[in-house]
C-alpha cells in the first residue's frame, strides 16, 4: 500500500479535501465520457474508493489531479466496456455542468456529439488544460494518437459547426 508523503514523512490522505477540490472535475470528465449521469456518479464514487483503498503518495497538487483523472478514465473505460451498460443521453442532459464562460452552446453541443475518444481528448486538452503528452500518459495512449484524436475532433467540429451556420 502506498503512503502519502510530505518531506518523506507519511501523512494520512485527506480524502475530504481531495473530494472538495476535484469531485466536480472528475464528475464532468466522467459525464463527458459516459454521457450518463448515473454512470458518471458511479465513476466518481469508484475513483474516490480507489483513492481510499490505495492511499497513493502524491508528489504535488498536479500529481494528485493527474492520478484522479487517470483513475476516472480507467473507471469509465471499465464501465463503458460492460455489455449491460445503460444507453447514454444526449448533450441536453449535460446542460448546466459548465458555466457560460466555459463553453459556447453550439461548440459544446458539437463536442458532445463526438465519439468518446475525441470527447475525452478535447475535454482534457481544452477544458482541463493538459498537454498532449500528459493526456497520453493519463489515457495510456501514444501522444501522436492523442494529436490525431484532437485533429480529427477539430475537423469534425469544423464540419458540424459549418453545417449549423445560417446561409446568408
């Protein structure tokens, strides 16, 4: 079992502080991936259960965040692979999770229509601010594949948003 370290001295994991700081982010990521509120809640619960069970040693705040995001991705991957998985919901069910400042409705709606692997890359890159290399490490994906996902997502968004433009 890993121990939480501060200056080489094990300290207890403050799960409540982690939850307060990161629960919303993990829930949004899980919802972007699963497109289902109940599944996103399951992923959120699973991530913090894993954290409680494993007691990871975090080097710093960025390491905490990356560990939690990776755990959320793995948990949602596991959930998405189940044959008995509930059907996802449309982008309308995701309204209100991001503030007006976070997203333009047309762009956000178009992002939510992308395949899951593209949604994840877009969310981590544009909404969470991670680099291609960091996303690759978190998703166990080659950085060139992440770049490809982002490129294909941008192309799909460009096409989708162009279709939405009114003819003038």
